[in-house]
C-alpha cells in the first residue's frame, strides 16, 4: 500500500505551483486541521471572538489527557523518518497523473505514457514501511478513543431528515431554504464562481441584486486591503442616512484611518487639509477624537506623541489592525443594509450545533434506552448552555405554566410588576375582563385589562 498522508504544507504548495515537480521540501509540521476558512474577512468575526470551550469535553481532565495522547501520536507520526519518502512517492505519482491529464488529447504523448510510467514513475513508488503503518494506526486509535461520540444517535432522535424524494410542501421548502443558506454562505466567502454553479445545479433563486451587492462588497474590501479607502468612503457617504440612523461610526472610522494613513506618510499638509475638509461633519459627536487627531500632527516628526494611540504614529503594523476593525464594521453595516446578519448563519448553525452535539447525542441515547419520544416541536427537552456569541435574545418561561412565551402566548406584566404568560393569566382571570384575581407571587389583586405586554 502507498503512504497516503500528506501534511497541509505540501498540499498548499501543490495548489500554488500546479504540476511543478521540483518542489522544495518544507519542514514538517504536526498534523492539524486546516483553519483556512477563518482567513476570510467575512468569517473572521467568528474567529476572533473568544470562544468558551464546550463543557463536558475540554474541561474534563480525562479528555485533556486523551487530547495530549492525540497530540503526542500526531507528533510521532509527523517525526517518522519514512513518512517523507512515502509522501514524495505519492507526490511523484500525482504529478505524473496531472501531467497525463493535461496532455490527454495529445496522441503522441499518450502513446508513450505507459513507457514513461514504467521507466520514470514506477521505480519511485515505494511500499509503505511498517513503522509508518503502525504510527498511522496508533494515531487513528487515539482519535477513536477520544471522540467516541455517536453522531447518529443525536441526529436520529432530534431531527427527521427529509429525504430527497419527499415532495411534501414542508420538505421542499426546507430544501430550498437550506440551498439558499448554502448559496448565500458561498457569496459571503467571495466564492462567486462556486456560488453560480451551485445556484444553477440546485435550481436555487436568489435576488440578482444580492449577488451584485456581495461582488461590490468584495471589491471594496479588496481595495481596502490595497490601502485604498476611497470605494469604502464612497459607499459610506452614499448610505450616510442609513448609517446615521443606526448610530454607526463607520464613516468616521474610515475618515480617521485615511487621516492616519496620510500622517504616517509624513504628509502633514495633506493630513491637515484632509482634516479641514472632512472632519467638520463629525464635530458634534467626535470633537474629542478630532482634536486629538489634529493635534497629533504636531508630533508627527518627534515620534513621542501623547496621542500615540489615536494619532498617526502607527508604523510597525502598517495600520493593519485598524484596517481590519474598519473592515469588520463595514461588513456588519453592509450585511445589515441587505437585511442579513453580519455573520454567516450557516457557520453559526454548524458552530453552535457542534457545541450542542455531545448533549444531543447523550439525550438521543437516553431516549432510545427508555423508549421515549420527543414530542415538542419547537423546544428541546434539555437545556443547552451555548456561549454568549450564540445567544441572540432572552427567553421567558412562565413560572406557572412552565411554558416558554411566544408571539401567540406573550409575557404580560401585572400592575404589581410580576410577569406571567398570556394564557396563564387568561386562565387565572377565568377568561373574563371583570374577574379579579390574585397575583401568583403577591397578594395584589387585578383584572386582565390591567396587564401590559412586555418585550425582552
Ligand atoms: Zn405580584
């Protein structure tokens, strides 16, 4: 058998250089999952937020020990001297196949392909040595021992997965909704070609404007990356009223960064002229910031500005941090204008689902052994403690009926300040506007018309 493991560095190199076979070998790194999706600015909001480790797993010392075992085994595998030879052998074969694929229409080339294989490639292909086999097997066992989760038990008990043949209205709508979520996610990633192919193949319709808008967003972000803020400033100026209504400081952030960039080029007169022309509009809300920015011009040559943090004295990181912050604000405002959340719902769903999975799997197991069924359609029978970034709104559970309030059964406040659900109060008032009833908590009496709807 051939060695089929290849560390991420080799793969990246292949993607950059295509079929070039004279690659330099890079120092080996321990095997680890790729984090490339987080390099995308649209996803970086998720990546930069501190995330609490899911309870029941990482905080458990037993799991920590097993995680150490995985790290150790992957390190051992990475250090295995024979692994590089196996990878080189596989790479040589892949390069040969890529080359053959590229020349498949060339009859002369194809006539010689078998001879070339036996003379050039076959001698390089080696059998995977036993120690590599053993290291891979130990690494696999360490993974199996740590991640015992039976995902199937979570899925089967929680969701009824609609099959592709299910033509019921609900199933069709669910499929369409999921396809739209995937397509919008691809647009958020800037993968416009892939999104177009997906839209075509899945016959999914998105508003044409949405695709155009994401293309525009990516053009703006790309320009910002090249230190050209003008397209972003133009966009913010066009949507000034929308941004003002939201109390967004995007436009000022952009102007401020532009000013700092001018100042760090030691172009003090240009910076001063820029401040005079553009900062006036923001005086009402940002007078302190503007004063500090303008005064920092005085220190632009001495380098010991007391306005270090606000002024233009940023040279080392080339405004990279400030630029990233402004980009994230822009993405947030841009998505809000389109009526979308600032982070991909697909990423949110998968991330929160991953945190919830161990609990759901455990619940699935218990329900299977007890032969019970989960009947409530919009509420889980267990509480799942999600990190704050996955919590979007407060929920209120009526202390009498123990039901979570909804739009059709909203929370209502009594004159004494205590809150109960609509249906509970209807029952307590015997469905009459004149019947006086006592609060569940205190002795105060009231009637139903004296209650008020509460919004959390
Ligand atoms: Zn009360």
